[in-house]
C-alpha cells in the first residue's frame, strides 16, 4: 500500500485505542496483529491483494467532477470519489478482501462479521465466497428489516445471516454477538471487522486496507487540478471510509479533513472518552451513564462509538467533525440523484449534505473531494417509505 504506514504505536492513537479484552481474546487478537504486520510488507501478499482490487473490485475507481452540482451551487469545485462503483457497491470490499486474504494465510476455516447497513456483510459474504470459506454475519434485527435487500444479497452469496434481537437490535448488539462467537470458536474462526473500530489490531488493519481510497484520490486530484484539495469530506459512523479517505492526506496540513456524523448519533461531537467494545474512544452515554440510544436513518452510522483514530484527530484538531441531520441527508440523497444522476447511500448522503454547505462557503478556486462511500440501491425502499409517509 505504497509507503503509507499507520501512525499508531501498538494500537494507540494518543490516549485512544488499545485492547481492553479478556486475556483469552487478547491472545487471539495479538496473533492476528502479528500476522497482519508480517503480511502487510510481504510482496506476494500485496501482489495478490492488488490483483483482486483491480480484477475483482474494479479499482482504481474514478474521481468524478460533479459539474452540475458545482454549477448549481456556484462555490467550490466538487469532486466525488466513486467508492459506489466498486463491486458490491461500497468501500467495504477494500477491507474485506485484505482481511480475507490474511485469514486464508492464517488457516481460518470459518469467517464471521458484524454489519449495520449490510454493505460490510455483503462484502464479507462476497470475499468468503471467492475464497470458499463459510461465513456467518451478525446483524441487528431492526437493521435486517430496514436493509432486507442486503440480507437477501448475503444469503444469495451463501452466508448465514443471524438477526440479533438482544437490546435494541442494532449494530452495537451485532458486534457483541460476533465477539461472543469468536471467543467460543477461536480455534478455527476469523472475525472480519468492517469498520476502523474495536481492539488492536483492527483499527490499524482496516485503515491500512481502506487507505487505497486516499492513495488514489491524491494522485487523481493532482492530475486533474494540479494541486491538493481544500478539504476531504466523508461520513463518519465507525469511521472506515473516512479514515481511508483521510489517510494519505494526514501530513498535508493545508488539507482540511472533515468527518460528518449523523446528528442522531454524534459520538465525536458529544461523546466522552470511555472503553467500548474493547478499545478506548469517544462514546455516547445518557444522563444515567448508560449507552445512549441512537436513531440515525442510516443503519451504517447508527453506532454509539467511533474509531479511535478519529477520536485522536478530533482531540488534536487535525480532523474537523460536524453533524448532518437525517432530514439534511434525505434532501442530499434526492439532490445528488436529480442533479448528477447518482443515487448515493444514506450514509454517504450525510457527507454530501455537508459538502454542499461547505462548497457554498468557499470560492471557485477551492476544490473539495466528497467520499461517495456507497451507492443507494439498498436504501431506495426505505427512502420511498419515508417520503410517502411525509406526503
């Protein structure tokens, strides 16, 4: 992955990160970390990974100038990094492929994963089918209902989808169940985490495999504009697409890195440092000290925590984190569809919503890149119901 390396030291980004798990689980995770650090510099592993990125995922994907949207707004030039054009329709496949190739080398006989919006579940099921490994996907019951199309896609790909009914039946509970499975079946099971969250080594590993996004966009924008962008804008739930979109710009201080959270799940904006799902990060709690319920229209952003590196970037001021409401995202979903003929995922629509605001504030010499992390096929039925309910 070029010369890019993680900024973390043994799983920490400043005070955030780490591995706060039982000793039994820590042994498993440390083993994964050792193998990841071994193979990320292995020529044969990287050649195989790059082969599948090109021949299977379809990379590199375009950096599309959104001319119609730019002309309508009248401010900064807007470019879209087209992760929606990847095989399976989102950025998730970048990471799923990297981890599945690692799991294969580690001798795993079975793959498990968690998913919220279902895109990571689809990507994991896809990668598992490609290498011939059985796969179990944990998904909150509420999310299985609002993302029924993705559930069917996972099943078509041969995965077993387990609807988790505990708690509020959302992403948090899906992660809980997946970790329980890993402890019970550690001898032959690899847990393929989809976002830049969790205990060491997952935040580093996911960032590494997703950094291909910024590796490409940096080269592309220099070719198209002859300069770096004024800002990179990406939606932030757990934070995998955002950290991938930011990664190769971290040292370019003139480039603003902007993460957009759902106003209904503002982990960075309103969270406090705490240990959650085995790592320390900014986490949402209510007035009673319990995890605060979240209710984003985007299932992939409906999470009380966030990746530890995002917490670190927020604490240092290198990253800017803002919110967009569900209504703003819904309007952006429709706007991009009508103006550019591109239907974005509801997760990505949060970034579109803020990107439009930002472009209006900047001048015509400025350039912004919005990471279009996924396409909206999975959300069309949900949006149809919401719009008809409003009507």
